[in-house]
C-alpha cells in the first residue's frame, strides 16, 4: 500500500482481521521517501500455533533496515530501506505459509 501512514495501516490490518477471521495479516507501506511501515495482525488461532505478531514483524522489518514489535496479536515496525519492502513481504508470506501450512 503506497502512501499510507502507520496508524492507517494498523487500522486496515485490524479491520481485515475482524472481517476475515482466523488469519494472519501483514501489510506494508512506504509512507514517505526512505521510510517503511509494516503491521502484523494475528488472530488468536494463529497465536495458538506459536506465532506472535511482535516477534514476527520485528524480524521481517530487519530486512528493511529497521525493527519493531508489539503484542502477540498486533504489532508495528518501521525501516529505512523502502526498496526492500517487497522482499520483506515475500519473506513474511513464505514464513506464514510454512508455519500455518
């Protein structure tokens, strides 16, 4: 999602989680040049499988030269290398598919 500020990205992730249900939502944005924002929202069912949004999003944000964290069900991160956001989101998808199979 382009040009979406971190708070709006968080709201979008929360709404998707509520609407879809038993899922893991990971969204990324480049709100301004050189800035990356990533949000992860996990349902309680995902948490029960051992995944925590805070730990997950922090590791993904490292790809973009950043970090972050939060609660097991909702977390935010930021980074400095916007060119790496596609790679970070692909890694997130790969890890979630592997863990949730």
